[in-house]
């Protein structure tokens, strides 16, 4: 007889196989819409890079070409986003219900980033107005390109300085770019589309606006800091050091803007 309770008994162990969940299947129509949107956005970036290079290459050595190259790139990026939105057909499917409250542009932009950009835009305008009030002509008679100060009976002139020579193109570009971005956000918010692509496009437009603000702000603070540090007047260096945090904030925003324009999903992280 065999004892079933001895060590020679055979025991069977059950092995459980866990099947990993399958990745979600993307409908072909959705994938096609995503490709159209991606190609259009990248076409806008390529056109912006070409336009910026063409404008900057005509610079006369005074930096005006670079000032116009930045908004050229930003506006072409906005045009690429709008092209993708226009070429992407609205989603098809069963009739869906929606609330009576109209979609607003501000519902699709990041609130903290938008507030930061608004603060930087205000800082840029304030700096340019103050710089224009303090500016003086340079040695070639070009108005608003130098800073002149009298200290201890001696007059010093340093430059370049972000007076109206540089400030007027910046303010004009900011006004045109802000109007274009605001109109684009309103159009994207109201046009029929899937929710995630709408948010991605709104974020890309916000980033383009951020580039139109942060790049001139970085240039303005850099020019102003260099000119102030070149003065021997008491207090000039203190004002220059005050501008450094503003420049660092603008550099951080410009990096985020460029990254988000290229890949809006990166701006959500």
C-alpha cells in the first residue's frame, strides 16, 4: 500500500499566466487626421525657419534683422497650426450632445503660463517705454540707440540701448503677433474638433505668443544690462543686476516656447 501523505507523493502546482492588456487600437481615420495636423505644423515651422533666416541674413549689423526674424518665425508657426486645423476634417460618428455654453479660448490655454506671459509682456512694454524715455542718439545720429548719462560733471554715452530704434519694431511685432494669436485661439476653440487636438493646437499658439514675448524681453534686458554696466554712474550697476532675474525668466520661457511649438505634448509635462 502507498501512503499518500508521505514525501513521495506528487503534488501539482498551478501556474497562472497573466496576459498584459493590449494597447488601444487607434482608428485609421484618427491616425490620418493626426498625420495631416503634424505635417501642416512642421511645414509651418520649416517655413518659419526659412523666413527667419532670410530676414536675419539681411541684417545691416545693427540687430534689426534679428528683431524681425523672431516674429516671422512665430507667425509662420501659428500659420502652420491653423493650416493643420483647417485641413483636418471634423470628427465623424454618431450625433453627439453638447452643452449650450460656448467654448472659450481661455478654457484651452494653461492658466499659470498665460499669467506668466502676460506679466512678461507687461514687463517688456514697461522696459521699452522707460528705455525710450532715457535714450539718446548714437554717434551716427540714429535716435534711440544709445544711453547718455552725466555723472560728476562728465557725460558718458554707451550702447546699444533698447530705445525706440529697437523698441518700435518690437512693440509693432508684439501688437501684430498678439492679435494674430488671440484670433487663432478663438477660432480653434470654436471650430468642431476632438478635444485633445484642440488643446494641443491652443498650447502651440500660446507657445508662439510666448516666443514673441520672451525673445525680445531677453534681448531688451541683455542690451540694457550691458549698457548700464558700462556706465560709471553710481546706481547704474544696481539697476543692471535687477534686470538679470528678468532675463533668466525670459530665457526659461523662450526655451519652453520653442520646445512646445515643436511638440505641444511636451508642454503638458
